[in-house]
C-alpha cells in the first residue's frame, strides 16, 4: 500500500470519531461554575479535599451551559469554606478550566473561589 494513498472509508470514520473525542476532552479554559456542593470527600481530617458541585457553567463568552455535576479539588482553606457553605446551603462560585474526564467533568487550575 502506497503511504500517500487515501485512508479506507471505514478508517476515516474511526479517525473522525477519535478526533471528536479528543476535542471533547480538551479543557475549556476560563469558565465559571456556580452551584451548590452535593458531595464532600477528603482523605484525612486536614488537607485538600474534593467537592462535587451541581452547577451551571458560564463559558468565556458568558454562555450558560446545562446543569452538570463537576468535581473540584480544593486546597484545605477553600475546602473548609466549601464545607461550611454546604452546611448552610450556600452557593459556590469557582473559576478554572473545565475538562471532561470519561463520564464526569472536572474543574482544574482554579483561579478563583468564593461563597455567595
């Protein structure tokens, strides 16, 4: 087979699907997540912890996406504030990069965290 020959049609289909999947996994930078925590998890009594937030996502252009469950790893101070907000039923506002990780979303490279 000549290395310059076109790909067979069935392979083109597989390559397109793979490219779409990779694009979906690429983080969307600079999004704002606004919602309430629905799950708190920390490995030890102190230190960072993971918060699952049921939230709306505001993109860079201000577009609002559908409500999603988003996993966020927070430093100890922010995790403590998120725990207090959870107990009080308060809303969180977190900014960072949103990425799809298999079946869930994750907010990484946190640039701002606030309790509303």
